[in-house]
């Protein structure tokens, strides 16, 4: 444990940020799983609805710095491609 006041505060703020990031990552992973389950079930309507929710969460995560914007773009692109293949 640090003795310097500023470092004690940084430890606290880092822990809060870590927990916030972990929570957000968990929400995103859960939503991506819901999209993939809908795609595997070949349910286009459900997949598109869950995809919209996933895109919203991914964009928020990128904006907050939880995920890199390229990672978010890669996930969105891959899921959109899979949904388009279902509907075609």
C-alpha cells in the first residue's frame, strides 16, 4: 500500500475504473452471445434486434475507452456480415 496521499487516491480510482470496465465488458460479451445464439438459430428478426442493442453497447464501450475502436468495428462488421448472409 502506498504512503503518498496522491498514490493512495490513484489506487482507489484505478480500482473503481477496473470494476466499471469489467462490468461493461461483461455486458458487451453477454449481448454478443445473444446475437450469435440468434444467428445460430437462423432467427433473422431476433438477430437484427439483438444486433442493434450490441452495436449500441459496443459504441458506448469504444467511447469510454473500454475497447479500442478498431476492435468494435471488427465485431460490428463480422456480426452484420453473418446477419446479411442469413437474410440473403
